[in-house]
């Protein structure tokens, strides 16, 4: 489960960075924050 959360977090952060490059600032920031919260290194919302 931890590996799955880590992969999901990486996907969210990468999508957030790509959104920032497309000048979608709010959406990019939201995706990055959610990615950091979901990831095992952050405050996981599933534990």
C-alpha cells in the first residue's frame, strides 16, 4: 500500500508541476499540495 501511495503522490506532484508550466497556477499548487499530503513521506491522509 505504501508503494501505491508513493506512486500516486509522484504522479500528482508531476501533474502539478506540468500545470504550473501551462500557467495554471492554482490547479498546479493544489495538485502539488495534495501529492505531498498523500505521499508516505508527508502526512498521509490514509493512516
